[in-house]
């Protein structure tokens, strides 16, 4: 198996005491391809000014990872079936909850892909549903979490019948 890495870097500012809890949660994610992302604790969890609202928080990253993994498998399975996808947009949403032991967790992620098909060969509704099912089953991110992951797809350009 190939290793996948991410460097997470945070530094305390000299004026921050830290032990009083009044320190910045902004940090950086760096990936092997050279991309860097400003990250932070969620402003839903840690109040301003200790978060970076423009940063990506771990909760958002989990939702994005699930949505991205599903999309990549969906596109590949559609291609293999001979279908042309013009656009794929997903406004995915995660919902946090508390388990019986009082621990917070991502209880549900709902993927809401909007897929537009083109070309001469068009999938039917059952074909599109099967593509989403296969993508969900193949997505290793979805296979790695205990959250419920729902897919509520909307497709355009399907064949009739």
C-alpha cells in the first residue's frame, strides 16, 4: 500500500500564554504535492478570535474527503460504462452529534451530487443510482468512518425510460 502523508504545523505566538486557553488555533496543512491549506479549529467549537474563519476545519475536511472520494469513483465508473459527465457539483453536509459516552462525532454526512450527463449514450435513473452505489461501496474514505454516509444525487441529461 502507498503511504499518504500530511504535515500539520502550528506555532504559538510569543504573546500567547497558552495555559489560559487563549491561543490561536490557526495552523497549516502541507501535502506532498506542494499544496498548503490554512486550517483552524471550527468556529462552531472554538470562538473567535482564536480560530481562523477562512481556514478549513477538520470537520469540513472530513466532509470534503468523503465527497471527493465518492466523486472520483463515480466519474471513473461513469467513464468505464461509456457515459460522458459534463459537470459534477456536490454541496455535501456533515452533522455532528454526541454519542452515549458524551463524545462528539460526525454522525451523518449527506452527499448531494448534481451530475450533468452529455453525449450519445445516456444513463437511465437506475444506471445513475447504480453508479452512486458502486462509488459509495468503493470509496475507501466512506469505508474508513463509522458515520452514516448518504448520497442524494440529482442527475440531468439521463436517457428516458
